[in-house]
C-alpha cells in the first residue's frame, strides 16, 4: 500500500495534468473565437459589398423609373390638352349649330306672321 505522501503526490500530479488540460482547452477556445471573429468580419465585408451593389442597382432603377414616369406624364398631359382643344372646338360647333337652328326657327316664325 502506498503511503500518504505518495498518494498526495499522485493526486497533485493528476490535478496538475487536469489544470494544464483546462488551460489548453481555454487557449483552444480563444483561438477558435479569434477565427470566428475573422470569419464574421470577412462575412460582414462581403455583405457590405453586396448591399452597396444592391443600393446602386436600386438607385439606377429608381432613376430609370423616374425618367419613364416623367415621359408618361408628359405624354398624358399632351393628350389631355389635345382632348381639351378638340372638345372646345366641338362645343363651339355645337353652339353654332344650335344658334343657327334657333335663328332659322325664329326667322320662319316671323316670316309666317
């Protein structure tokens, strides 16, 4: 049977080994955290690049849409103005025909009496 001192020395050795193992595990975890941080930083940079491209494309599409909508608005305004002019001419003709008809009826009535 081992003496008390031998047993204590054995346990101290075991504790020392476990302590070193825990230190190695802690160092490995820190190293892993640094690697993750590096990967996440790289991923963030890639996402930022994609966002910048996406924002530029959205801006281009907005500008294109704005140009097209301005063109459509101009065409619409020209058509409305054309219709207003046409309606004005037709209204003038309609009033002229009605006045001519009224004058003819009044003339016929006066000629009868």
